[in-house]
C-alpha cells in the first residue's frame, strides 16, 4: 500500500512537471490590439465600453481628429508643392 501511494505520487509529480514544461515552451503571440487591426483603424477604441467609456463616441471623436489631421497634412503638402521655385 505504501509503495503504491509513493509511486502514484511520484507519477503525478512527474506528469505535472511535464505539463508545466510543455506549457512554458509555447510561444504566445503579442495580443496588442493595434497590431491586430489594420493600420489607421480606430475600431479597437470601441472596446473602451468595457471600462466605462462610451467607445462609439470615442471612436468617432478620434476618427474626426484623424480626418482633420489628414486634411491639414494634404493642404500643407499642396502648399509646399506649389511654393516658389528657385
């Protein structure tokens, strides 16, 4: 009886160690939401609902800011392209 208990305990300990080692070898992917979304996408901002913010309004606000920034950058590029040539 004592030998059976001891061998069962050793087998469980070895099995647990093997499972833990096998779990440690797996490479986990980075779960950065911005890396998963397409570049320039603000869809991940809707997840702010989970922490108490209004995600849809936050996304619309950021989209508006980005559009205004892109429009400004296009205007600056246009002005730089049509500037005086030397």
